[in-house]
C-alpha cells in the first residue's frame, strides 16, 4: 500500500455512561453484539504510540465497501475490541495481509459461505504478547487471541462495510466471525514454523491470514504414522466442500502428539502434504448433481475431463495444503476447510 494520507477519523460525541455508550454503538451498527470499549481520544493516542506509522497513513483499502483503513481507524477498532496497545503492530500486519489480492477479501466479505479470516501468529512476538498456542488455543480465555481476532472483524465491518444481512451475506456465519486467532506452537513443532517455511527469518515475527470455513475436530488414537495419515486424509473429503469444488487451500492443525508420531517416523512436512493430497482425493460422483456440473465447469481447465469416477484432489497441488502445529496434550487435530477461492497471506510484523 502506498504511503498516501487520508483525513483522520472525526471526533464523535457519545454518552459517557458505559451502558448508554454500548446502546449508542449498537444503534450505529459499529459493534459485533458484545460490549465494546469507548475509543476515547486519550486511548487512541496511547495506542498510536506503539507504531511509528502516521495516524493518517492508509494501510489498506477494505472490501466490499472499499473504506480506507488508516492506522488511526485500525487503532480505534482495536480499542473497541479490547486490544492492549502493544497489539497494534500485529493488527496492522493482519490488515495488510487480508487486503492482498490473492486473499480475495471481496469474496470472503460478501459470500453466503461461513468464511472468516483466521489469524496465525508466529515468531518471538507470539510469546512476548501472550498469544495462546497451547491448551484451547482456538477457544476462549486469552486476551491477545480474543481481542486481536475481534479487532480484525471490527475493521472488516466498520471500515469495509460488511454488516450482517447487508453486504455480509453469510447464510449462517460461524463463531469464528467473532474472533479466530491463535499462535503456532513452535516449541512442539518438529518442522520449520509457518513463517520460516514461507521464507522469513527464524527470529522474525509474522501473521498469516487464512480464509477459513470452520473447524472439524479429528480425534484419533492412532500411534502409527501411516494409520494416522489415512484417518486424517479420509476426514478431509466431503462432497459439500468448497475445497473440492474450487481446488482450495485446506489446513490441518496438528496436535503436538500427532506431530510427534509423524516426525518420529521420519516424515517431512512436504512429504506429509503430498501424502494427504494423494490420499484425500474424492470421487466426483459423491457430489450432488448440480455441484458436480459446477465442478466440471470450474476445474475442467485444471483437471481435464471430469466424470463421476474422477478422483478430485482437494487442491491444485500438494503445497497448497497448510500444516501448522498447535494445541497441547491430547489425541485431537483439526481440519480447517478453506473458502476455496482464497489463498493465505503472510506478512511480517513491524514493531
């Protein structure tokens, strides 16, 4: 994004009483249904001290309303979400990432699918700012995870204009549209962490945003890597999946226990991706007829003639399968199906 400047956000008179303030925010459609923190001038100034970027600098243009996400407007939404001030550089990087063309924010914001940005934090900043990568890392209980994911949602809504039932046309939505954020458990990861795999330095910090369609718990007590991979691959294939319709970017969150089994048996991450890609191919005939015809049209150029016996790969290539290690003790891993027509984006966090 260029360093062009835009007018700073205007001051708005609002009730001082917190209950009245939250009613005011609800009437203005500025919130997400949960109580928000008033973004007073003093709070905004305090948060802006955590970045060297100008308050009026445009970080990104946010679809579908194409509002200008200035540093100041990002800070305002971060305060409303309850973010500690030191999270501002992480949120700025996440906003930069969702605006990348390959992420397809326009599609994610306006779709009827339950698509939501999932933020993955890597590097030293994850632990120093208290991001959870362990027990319940995709759930509640951690200020950094909860407020950062929520702040990104408020930016998408208040700057991008994606109000539910208006430009946000999600049929059901999903809980991840409130907040969907975790850190990778790099200490338990036997392979390179995600941001290093994507070309960044080991000591750097980064965020990755994923267009996620939900989560599926994969609970298996398999202790043999071949058996474990077969069970995971069979869990990925289902005939109502955007990943198979479009050739998507599915993600697997391996628990430390499952990652240890696979590493113990000598699997590299690239080999895991290739095996999952091959073993998760799904018979096209399992799809509903209209979905089958749609897949023929969408993926014909990629796969050639598609008939009911065709084995559809979940993504155009194995390297589009994302794998991270997160969570704590237990025999659970997680499948995160993708929106399908979106690609994840990684951006460095500049403190």
